[in-house]
């Protein structure tokens, strides 16, 4: 049994047949290069195997590695025998040839990942085997992505789970043969927020699962389970796939459909991804995650790019919106070892209120209400449209009666903010407010108009109510919020901004240049007329610089130029003459 750090310079290192090498604690074995042969057992439960020189790993023994690090200036380390990795593969320098022998394991406790490496790619060659563990106990749709450079056949899934639909083998044939795996086709999609959006297109048995494409697939449990109408408890299942992994910064081109602004994107990496670090062109301010464990059949939760505290799981996917054809950039540096799939923030954001819909045991839905005097009370860029959930859907209604899961609006004293609830289940529920951070000098009150009850919304807020067969027990007319008081300080920005911006010339007769400093994040610039209609857009992605805003074709008049810098917002007036 080894402990501490064991260093072997190079050339030959052999674990003889019948010899067991078992690490104890955070043990590092550092090997300088050559041939490392294991004819016995090498079981590394919590340490790291480090190759500081080009190494050939061979032998007939059994190996299990916790962390694998390749860090040599030149040459290739290659695995000639099967090696499961349970935690992290890191290639700091040099090349690792996986050679179809490295398997990134996935269990109920963790999924092995590939850490951030060379941004130019090419640091791992050969086929890598990956796993994705899916817990049992729940029959539900899952949103999946894969980390490979080429399209995958349906058989990479059907050896582990049953997929039904047209085309025969490798799909499973049933009496109804209803499809159970779909992709979102922007050519046929519309802006329907229910699960019946016509963009959901069934895979057939001969379909391929494209690079970066996300799949919505019903996981019934292990093979053979849930194919009939009888009651059962789904078993856990592990999906395994193989291929050449995506490496380096990934720019994912996105096409906007003529009838839809929604688009579905798969995680391109075999790693968790910090969604706050993700950037894009012509994408919305928010993204949506499908949580299979929310409600009883899964549900959507929305987050704002740049302030979400959400780590997209390996093999996961997300929904966002597009204003025009654009792209999402997910960089090597966006990879994280943080806990995947943390669904809700635990700390309050300035001038934000979070409301949750729950019962004694189940989290059903949530919404975010942000106060920002530079935002609009009607739908605009910082908002997120509400996507319907299969069971319970909770939302606010904007001034133009749009359903929102993230509602960013100016603060108005004594304002009524309507709450909506679509209820597919009849039972007792409760509203809670885990994060309440109202502007200084103000308060927020919750009202149940059906029962004539009003309660202040504080972090201790909890309100139980019943949804029954009466239409008045749910819908858009039972619940509302009411603001009270005048803010002690201005709330023009959710966070203190370091951004400085100036429009030149202003007034203008042609296009306008925005000069800016201290951006820090990509700028999304939207020009709206005095009716709130968007008439022009622009993007900028440097900390300091300038960008041309296309305003030459605008009619004479006054316009609002709104600059979004992550969660920061700035608005300036533009006079066109």
C-alpha cells in the first residue's frame, strides 16, 4: 500500500503478477516516461497517476485510476490496455492516445471528466469511451448531448435503453410504436411553449445524432422495462458511448427558424460546463434546463447567462433563444469540476425575489422577479418566456400579458404584478421565497384574491393553498404581488457597473458608433423605438473598444439604446435626424 508521492524516473516500471498496488489517501505516482507495465493490480482510489514523460501503459493486470495527468513537453503517452478513470483526465502538455482503452466512468456519485486542456485542441487522440449514469426510480424524458466530433448512430443508446419509433432495428418494436426520442427542428418549430411544439421531430432507426445536437429521449429504465402499461419501478441504467472527443474552444453555429426563436444545444464536452462563462452571438439573455427530477415528470427551470451559478452536466443540454442566426461559444476554460446540475441558487441577487412552488416533498417550479429601472415592463431582452411544464407551471404576467419565468421590470410603487399558475394536479401546494432582496426602502406583498389573504414576502414566507376542481383555484386571476414604498437608492442596475459608454454622433443622421470601456463581458445592444419595438441590434466582445450600430435606415425620431453587459443594463437616448 502506497502513501504520499512515489516518483519513478523513467524507462521501466513493472507491477508483477500477483502484486497488488493499492493507494492510501491522496497518493501521486509520478512516472518519468518509458514503459509502465501492470501484470498485477493497480487500484488508485483517490490519488493521481502522472506521466511527466512519454509513457506506454501495458500489461495483463487490472487497473483503476482516480485521476490521470499527462504533462510532458513532447511525445505521446499511450494506453495499450483497458483503464477505467473515475475522476479526471488532465492533459497539460504533450499528447495522450486513449487508443479505445480509456473509459470515463459514471456512477450514482460522480461522472469522470476531461479537464480544460490546450485551447487549440489535439491533446487527446484515439477513441475515448464515456459513460452516463441515469438513476432509477423515475420514468421520464431526459435531455442528452454527446461529446464527440462525429454523429452517433441510434445503436449507441439502444444497447442500453429501449427507444421506440419507426424504422425497426435497432429500435424496439411495441404495439403502439410511439416515438420516444426527438430532436428540435427549427425549420418546423414555432414559439409554442408547450411540449407539443411542432419542432419536436422523432428520430427514426436510421437517424444519426449529430455533433452538438441535443436529444429528448424517454428513459424507461433498463432494457425491457416499461414497454407495457403495467406498473413497475425503473432501474438505474448506464449509457456508454465511444468516439473522438471535442477539444479546444467550441463555436456552435445556431440557425434561427422562420417561426421559432427557440434552439436546443448539447454540451460539447465530457465535463461540467460553467454556464456563466458561456457567450454567444444573437442569443437571448437566458437559458432553460430540463430537470427530470422536478415535479413528477420533469420540468423546465430558467436561468440568466452570467448570473446563474449553474453547471451544465456532462452529457447535458440546454434551450436558449435566438434573435437571428448566431452561435454559442463554449471554451475549454469554461469546463469546471463544480457540482453538476445544481438547480437553484442559494444566495440572493440584488433587487431580486425568487418564488418557488413546492409541497412537502416535491419541488415543482420557480420564477425570478428582478427590479431594474432600465428594463421595460413589457417583454424585452432580460426576460425569459415561460415554458410549460407537464404538471405545474408558475409564472408572472408582464404588462403585455406574456408569461415569464424571469421577469425583469422597472420598480413602480404600489404596482400589481400578476402571478399565473397552470395546474395539472389537484392537491395542496405551497409558495416559498428562499431569496428575497428587495430594493432598500421597499416591501413586497403576496395576495390570494380567492381567500382574501395578504402576506408580506420575506425569506420566512410560506403560503399553503389548495388546487381543486374549481377553475378559480388556479389560473391568472387568483394570485398577485404588490409593491410598497419608494426605493432609498436608484436601482438602474442590478449590479454596480464599471461600464462606460457613449454614442457618437448623437444626434445622428447615419449609423452610430458606441464607444465603451470596462465591458468585461460581451455587450448585447438593442435599439427600440418609443413604442418598445426592436429596430436594430449589435454585438461587441472586447473589454474596451467601439462598435457600429446600424441606424442609417431608421426614421427620424427618438430611440432607446439599451446595452446589456451580462446582468448589467444601461440605457441611453439616441436622436435620429
